[in-house]
C-alpha cells in the first residue's frame, strides 16, 4: 500500500504538485493521467524519491519513505521509464541483473532469477541473455525494461509512460501482458500516462491530475459516469465515452439465459466487442460461450445499450 | 581489417623498424642531401634508444594529461562542479594556445633543464582534447540511461564508474588519440632543453645544416605518429563496440 499524504513539490515558486493526497491499495494498479505539466511524473518520482517532496509524507507499507536512504529505497521499488533506459553497453542478462547486483546477490541466484524472468517475458534465455539492447526490437526492449524493474521482486512498480515508445499494435499487447503479469505477481503498480484510453484499460483506479492538483480519483466506471465538472469532464466527455464504458464490462456480466443462432462470442469479451459484432451482423442478440466453448446463454443488444447509458 | 590496409600498416612498421634499428641501410637515400661530406646517417647516439626515450616522454605526459583532464571533465559535469566549467575550460584552452616553446622558456628557470620542463609543456598541451572530449562523451550519455541508473538505486559513484565512463570511453579515447599524436610531434622541441628524444636528431641537423638528419628524425617521428594514431583508432573502435554501439 502506498499512502501519499498532503504532498507538495515546489520548483522555485512554481508548484508542480500541490497538497495532494492519494492511497494506492496493495496489489492494485493506479493510473495517473493528465496533460504534460500536470505534475503526474513529478508525483511518481516523489514515490521513489528521485524528486524529494517539499512537504508532506509518503508511506509504503506503512514506512515513511523519508526515513529510508534514497538509494536503498529505490532498490526496493521497480522503475520503468519511457524509452526504457536500458544500459547499452550491457547484455540483456546484465541489464536485468542490475538491482540484484546492487543488492549483492550471489551469482547463482542472479543467474536463476534472470532466466526465470526471461522465460516469464517470453524471451528464450539461450537466444536473448547475451544480446545487447540495440539488437532487440522495441517490444523486446520494453519487456527487458520491465523484467529489469521486477528483478529484485519489488512489491511496488512505478511506470512512467512505459508504452509510449511502442507502436499501437504492440502497445495493446504490451498492456494485456502487463495486466496478466500484475494479476499473477500481485505487485502494486503506479503508472503515468497522458492517454485516457490507457488509463481506463489498465487502472483499477484512475487519478486525474491537472496543474499539480488531483481533480478526481476513482474507478474507471466512476470517472466515465460521474466525471468531476470541468477538466475531467472534458477529458472523458468525447464521443468515445459510451464505448469506453462498454469496454469495462465483460459479456458474461449481462448474459441472459436463452439461445441464439449464429456464431458465438466469448463471455470474457467486452461489451464493446459484442456491440461491434452485433452491428456488423445486423443482429439483435449473440450466443455466448464460456472459455471452454460451452454455450452459456445469449447477450441482447438492448442489454448492451442499457449498459452504455451514462449512469452509475 | 582489409588486405591493403594490413599491407600498408605492415610496410609502415617495417620501414620504421629499419630506420631505427638498421639506419645504415638508408645511407644511399640520405647521402644526396648532405653537403661537404657530412655524415648522412645520425651518428651521435642510438636511434633506437632515442625513440624509446621519445615514446616514454610522450606516454608519461599523455598519461598525466589524461588523468588530469578526465578528472577535471568528470568534476565539471557533476552538479557540484558545474560552476567550475568556464574556469577549467579557460585553463585548458590557455594550455593549448600557449606555445610549448614559450612554456619551456618559462619552465626552465623554475625547474631546470631536462625532462621536467618538457613534461610540463607536453601535459599542458595535451589537456584540451581530452578534457573537451571527456565532457562531450559524458554529455552524450542518454538522459533516460542516467534516469534508469538513478531509478535502479545506483549511487553517484557507481553510476559514474559503471555507466557514464564506460559509455563515454570511446569519445574520451578519441581525445587521448589526438593528444598523443600532437605530443609525439611536440615532444621534439624538448631536445632544445636537453630532454632525450628524437628532437635531438632534428636539432643536430638544423645546427649543422644537415638536411639528412632533419629528414631522418622527421620521418621516424611521422611514422610513429601514423602507426600510433592507427593503433589507438583500433582500440577506440573496440571500446565503441563494447559500449553497445557497433555502428560507430
């Protein structure tokens, strides 16, 4: 759990972050979203004290971070940045081993951990361990960047626009991978993005920031259905809003008993996908199957449209 | 390394070794340049010993210059040293613009004749390329790499030693290479204040109007410079490859 309590940061007389309080539940993903200059990256960097707060307190698992030496604190927190910042003169293996090395793990333990992580990220250790960053594709570099951040098994992972340098197709896949990984490891993630779409896709909760202040903090559904007046409303209030709302709900949640002819849709698909399918086929309802392919009812267009209405 | 390049290098090395080990072989070449039956081949000492002295002088002065310049370059690129950048830069530039001969003239009264004043002149003369390249090399390390190093919890020292300097090394070495080659030539003036070196051959030639001596000394110094420049270039490319930029 990360508790941010009344934290401010001034650069000269300019407030980058102003008396901001926020609690990130253990094992959840919080996305910090805002335009550039909103203070979101400054807030992120105050968590691992790359930037020191001017006032206020930040506690991780109950420990006040200001009582821990900065370098020690950062070794215990995963950190991923846009462009990854892989060390170009080190192999993939050495890059991933950065923090374990700083923590003086023995060689055997480091070897084992690196191999474990490479497998976890779908990179064959025999092929990739000895490669240099410039020999990797963008998507592979991104994965190595995340693997490096997770090497010493931190309980908190900070990510600053981690997908910003990826092309859109790989980006969608990278987001899914991150979600799956986070569910599996249970790590607490704070992720900075300027993209509302990304914030909604990834966040258990979303913190919307503007000019150093926290405007709204809530679940994606809350942000979409009850945006705070002004900035947040403008941020989510475009024509995409009902579709974003639909993308939050799984087909399984609105399926009803009954049968419908034609190809079926998985219950784990989003309502947005189901709607798109219905429009394409010009149908009124779709058959639903579970993840084993067995039929488990139908989903009606009217039920989907009801969900798209902007109410809590 | 390509075939013709290898042959050219081997030929230059063979010529150099022949010139310093078997200078008499070149008597027919240098003879037409002499007048009044003056000797065609330098006869006041072993060319081989003079070459070693010359190299030792250049190596020692370049080493000292490299240590000072890299240390200064590192210091002025830290937050704490940033305000010393203009001052250090001025000192390095003065070192470069002040003629080595003038440095010798000023240093001799202070430290006497011999190797000492020559070392002072060469160190001062060699500082600038290494200093400027150290700064340039450290500044071209990508900011994301530095931020990652900090974010991983590296200390400032650790970051400098295991990230910044290795990544800046190819550029720093390029500065060392320029500095060494400049000093290979400049070291010849050391002989005017009795430092042992190949300058003796040239100065002996100038004093006796013996063009053969001048040319002999000059050719040896030139060959040394070419071969060392080339060898250091090879080291530099290896370093560049190791810093993960195979394309340089």
